């Protein structure tokens, strides 16, 4: 599987750190960190999976992490939140959108077979 970001493209308030394009084996994990501006430190951070035109939340910083598969942590002093996705499988393929809630910009990454 290939995991990549949109060239670490900054889309306003968030930027994927560092720029990523890598190949992972089924069962491996990936970690992405997202930088945000200090004015957003108290806002909810999230990551969702695109389902046609709807983005279904997979994790949010204001909710208890739903399980071991995907985790989100927010280091407010460094202004970076991190999304960890464990044990990737083909069913995890798709486009993921991560960002700060109620901010129109974000960063996205892909998992491709």
C-alpha cells in the first residue's frame, strides 16, 4: 500500500509535517503530525475518512479514543496534533481529511492499495 500526503501542502492553518510519501506493508502503522496556529490550540482536532461527499469522523481530540486502531494526540505547547493509524489493511484505503474543527482549511492524506 502507498501512503502519501498532498506534498505536505499547507492549506491555511494546518500543514502536514514532514512531507510524506511512503510504502507500507499490510499490518504496518503510519503516523502523521499536523502543525497549527496558536489561535487554534483550544479547538477540536479531528481526522475523518471521505465517503463520497461526506466526511465520516474516525477520531476527534474531544472524544475518548474509540479503540486501538486510530489515535489522536494534541501537543498544544508545540501546536502539533498527531494521528496514528495502526495495522493498516486494504479496507483502510481511501482519502482522509485532518484538521482543526470549524476552520475551513485542513490537510489530507491518502492510503492506496
